[in-house]
C-alpha cells in the first residue's frame, strides 16, 4: 500500500509498481523512465545545505491545483535527465508527485513552487507553498496502521528519501526530500522540522527544454470567458449521442479534452493569474506560464480543434455558442504567442500591439 512492502529494507528493483495517493485517490503508478512521470521517498539532513553540485538550482511556479501534479513531475524528470541523473528519476518523480499533490489538496495556497537542487551525488526535491493554513501535524505522515485514504503519500517520501523534512517560515512551508538513488527503502520516520525567516523572491530557473512564456496585457474577462467556454465545449461534446447526431462530434470532444489535459498545469497557472487579476479589479494582466517547448505543437492542434468546434456549433445546435470574433482573436494570439516564444524564443508581443499589427 505504501510501496513495495515485500522489499522494505532491501534494495528495490529497477522497475516496480507503487500505490500512491494522488488527488485524494489511490492510484497504481508503474515507475518507468519512459513514462517521464513516476513518484518517490526520503531520510534526515539539514534544511538549507550549502550547494555542492555543479548545476544551478531549478525552480518553477505552478498553480496549487491537482492538475499541476503532472507538470511538477515532468519538471523534475526533465531537470534530472538534463543533469545526467537518470538513476534518480523514478524516486524523484514519486516524491514530487506526493509532495505536490499534498500541497494542492491541503495547503490552501494559490501557488506552489517546485525546486530541484544538486547536492552531488544526491539531489534535493522540494515543494513550497503558503502552507500555514494547515497545522504542521497534519503534514506529517499518519501511522502505518491508519486507515485514512489521504496523507499516505508522505509515507512514501519518508521511505524513499535518504533524508526528508519540513521547513516552516513566516510566509509558508517547504517540504523537501534528499534522494541518493541507492535503491534502499528506509523505515517510516517523522520529518526533520526546522524554522526559518521569510524567503526572498527568486527567479524561475528551468530545464533547457522548457520555456517561460509571457502573455502581455491580456484582457482579463475575455480570457476567462475563453477558458470557461473550452470547459463547457468539452463537457457538451462528450455528452452527445453519436447515433443521434448527423456526424460524431463526440470524437472532437475527446480530442479537445486530450489536448487540454496535456498542458493543463500551464493552463491552470494562467487561469489562476487571471482570476487573481479579476478579483483585484484589473482589466488587463501579464500572464507568465512555464511549459515544455514540445507542447507548443499541442496548442496548435487545440486551436485547430477549437476552430472546428465553432464550425459545427450551429449545425449541431450546441448549447455552447460559437466563439465571438473577439474570442477567436484572443485565442489566436494566445497560441501564436506561446508557439513563437516556446519554439523560437521570440520576444512577447502585447495583445493590443498584436491587434494593431494585424490591422
């Protein structure tokens, strides 16, 4: 239930299955390098060691939402592969999965920050949030005999990590795990708990095959309308009975859902930024997102599928209305901006300037 129970205290095999708690559900995860998304476990060390490795610390901000868990996992895997630490991928992916899911479900934060630090020969994976909403005792793993369905993910962290702990600060909480990649499963231990001052703001540092995209002067309400329409469209197309429809638009709904799901962590970060801007009464906002560069192709496909959905929205008498010209324009700018910056490192073009250039 908490890992490979039949090999506790011994070295684990290169490939095994783990039952983990992700988003409040027990999920069987096959730990496999080709998946680029496993999970992991930890031990005891100081919370803020002096950097020893040759690689800079990698950092990314994501929305504190369960949809960000795959993005956190992918970020850590890509960072380790870039550093040539393939032997740490499975354990690190398992650990960051559990720590990010725990943060998304229990921190009450709007955002979380994932870090990957080189402690050569080991690495430190950590997830940071505004965490003071949840008592510290609730973050520690429950007793092994507990029958609860959540909280067991940090048991996995305790088992896999060489060291693990929790740092409480004035502005939040950081859960960390040091991973040696030696294949040893440790006893379940409580975390090392330390207290620190408020942390200074830090820049995002990404793996080489990731990009930071900026969408400048995005209209807040129009952007939120597009996002909501996409959710409504997927839901409606999935409910259509293909036998009663002249053509099977349900397949289009399944396509759009797949395309939306892949970059969901980037989309939710943009949505969170827009919602915060709307709450503050802002008309425009600069949105910053991070994503693997290869996902730019997915966004091209999503734009084409969304345009096709507009074409069938009237012929199939969908409840979801056809996009307005303003919505088409904004989502085209979204796609072009992300693709140009992710694939070509182009400078961002504010929406109003882009509109002016198009005449």
